[in-house]
C-alpha cells in the first residue's frame, strides 16, 4: 500500500518532469508536505537573508489566502520578480484541504520588470550570493504565451490528480496536522520525534496511533515520522550552509546516527546529497567570474 506522501509525490514529479518547474504541496496551516524540483535555483539564495525569506513566506501566504477566498487558480509575480502559480486542493467533500504552488519562472513579456524587481530585492545580499542569485535568475525558464498556457494546464491537471488521491483528507485532518507541528517543534528544539512522543501529543495508545495512521495516511507512524524528518533534512541541506552535525543535532540525532538514517532513507549520505549543491555553486561562481564586468546584462535567458 502506498503512503500518503508517495501518492502526493507522484503527480508532483510528473509535473516537474513535464515543465521543469518546481512545485510544492502545502496543508491548510502552510506546512510543506511534499515537493518536487529541488533548491538549486534562484529561491535558494533568498533563504540566506532573513528579510527576503520573510517576504517569500508572505507571498505564499497571500496567494493561499486568495485561493481560499475564491477556490480558483491564480498566477502572480512574487516580491523578487519571479512568477508563480497557486491552486487549491479539494477533499472528497468539495472543501479546500490544501494548496499547490508551482513556481520560479519568467514571462517573456515582463522580463525587464522582473529583472528590475529582482535586482532591488537582492540588493542586500552579500556579493557572492547576490551574483549567484543573478545567475540563477537568468537561468530560470522564460516562457512565452503558449508555453504559459501549457504550464497552467499541466498545473491544473496536477491539482486534480492530487485531489483524487486516497489520502487527500489527511491534509486537513487535525491530528495529522498536529503531528506535523510536533515534528517541526521538536526539530526547532533539538529533539528527536518518536512514536511515543506522538502518542503523548495525540493522547493515543501505540495501537490506536498505528490504526489511525494506517487509516488516514496509509503508513505506520514510524514511517510518517521518517518521511517528514527527511523533508526537514533535505531542506536544511539544500538551503543552508549549516554543518551536517548541526543539522543532525537540530533533529535530535548524533551525527553518525543521522548519517545512517539519511543513507537508509535515500540511498546515500548527506554529504553526497549536498555535493550536487556544491557543484552548482562552483559552476555559478565560474560564470560570475567570467561575467564580472557587466554581470546583470550579459547572461542570456534560457528556455
């Protein structure tokens, strides 16, 4: 039996393969449940600045609130000049249970506006990160009218596919949402989440907890915890410069235990996972050096 996360991931990966655009699934509380498309892109550098990161969160929150009000798909330009699209996900009762956000692309018709907005947004980044953000910006897909139409159609199909999954109701289930909150809270306090911790938080016995998760998520609580812990781990590895030992400590693991956990879950170590990010950084640094004379005007837009 597939877990809820596996059912959610399949349509997200299909959308990313079809469009090359990243997409993220959120519950009603704004928690990231699943995503496809990684952090090796423009938004990665936004997370290096606290004010920019807050701006990204506000953009997402406003977009989701707009969806909540009218139940429709909306396309918008974010505070950094990047285009995104947000759509509601519906449960079997027809009520909104979550949101889908796809993004980090450009409109050919508004390239200059996007460029100016982006340059203003990243002005406070340190020079190396600012140059890499500019490079990443110019490597975002720039879509024409027909490409945008196809992308939005693919996005709508993805939202419909997610709404049809067996475990879509888990997005708005109060106990599932509370469980995610417990895992995030523990991570913020350097505590490792266990099944016993969830039993205490949800006031259930271990047998009741297992039955509940099998019903609403299609998986045992230990698997649910592992998958959400991996989501937090990958985000930290992709989007921060923190040491593996510090990330492990945040999640309540000793370094060696965290490496073993991570390797068991995805097949390779945190260092190898992050190696892709390092290679991307080096490639961007080389391009930055080659274009240092007039960096923001020399790079072509990629399709």
